[in-house]
């Protein structure tokens, strides 16, 4: 199964962000979405998980049209989708184990011992063994990001949505996060969608990269295709050269 967006339009007041967007996320791939600030990249993720609904068009996840789901069906769908927030969004009043267990606590068939075993398993997957009793304020920024990832995988989702997972991190920690994203695909078999401005990171983690511009996909391809593209707008983004964007427009 896959995620499919067909002719999706979404406006906020007079700001028409998505303008007939067509996008398919293939089963088992890690897809990175790049584009200039304000292009609507995070808006795409929110449509995939049902936090936003399109003004028109369809968002289909595993054959289910997200806009047509009732509350119970939407909650069921969200168990299959892990969301890694830009700044992890951990609760400061909860320790790491409690944060990671949040989604598990909402599953009626999970008992306390099973929950704690799953929490420990997820923390081990992101190399945070032994942090269960610590609080977010006691962890480094990179560790907080990894704890957010542990929470996202706790319910064993089919899909992982990453919103700027390397923002604000030093280069070494960025590489650690990138390796974890690759590990999630290789060891857990999840399909990943990554919003990022970090081109080096996108090259390391992606099976495919798409560029969003003016509410539609401007270009799409493998890492090699993106690297070799002569599209001036894409090259402007990749190389940080605004004069190329001016020529493209």
C-alpha cells in the first residue's frame, strides 16, 4: 500500500498553498520533500495524518480516503503513522519512558508490562538505553530528537513522517539522526516521508527526492537524478544561489 495525494488544493485565507498537488509515496521507500520556506511542505504531512483536510482533492492512505474517515477510523489510521515533530514535542513534565509510552497507553490491548517492554525496545533502537527515568530537560538536543523518534515508532507504524528532523543540530548529531532514519527503514521496514532543508541529509537518507514549488511538485527523482538536474530553480535551492531562482521565474 502507499500514500497518494491527487489534485490536492489547500488555502489559508488568500494564501493558496497547495495548488493541485499530485504525489505518491511508494511502499518501503524513504521520500524527502524539499523546497523553499513557506512552500507548504509541512502542510503535506498534516494532510497525510489527517490534521488538515484538503479544500478539494483526495488524500489516500492504504486505500482509505482520509477526508472520509470518522473520528474512530481516523484514530485507527493514525496508529499506522508515526509523526516525528520538528522539535520533538516531548512533554517536560513526563520522563522519557512516559513520553514514549503515550501512544501505547491509548491501545486497549496493551498491559503495563508490555508497554514498558516496548518502551525499552524502542529506546534501544535509537540508542537511548537507560534514559527511561530522565526528563527531556536532562537530555541534549540530539537525544531529545531520538526520544521523539522512539515515541513515533512505539506503536509499530507502517509510515514515519519526519518534519525537519535535523533542524538545530550540529553536523555530527545530524549524521546520527540520518543513520537512525535509514535504520528505521532497514530494520523496521517502514515507509518514510521527510521534510528537510538539509540537502546533504536528504542525499544520505533518500530513495527519492521531490521539490515542492508553488503548490505542486516541480521535480522528482532519485538522488543521482536530483544531483544531475539542470533545472535552474532546483539548482538555486541546492546551491544557495538566488540569482538562479530569478532566472527560473
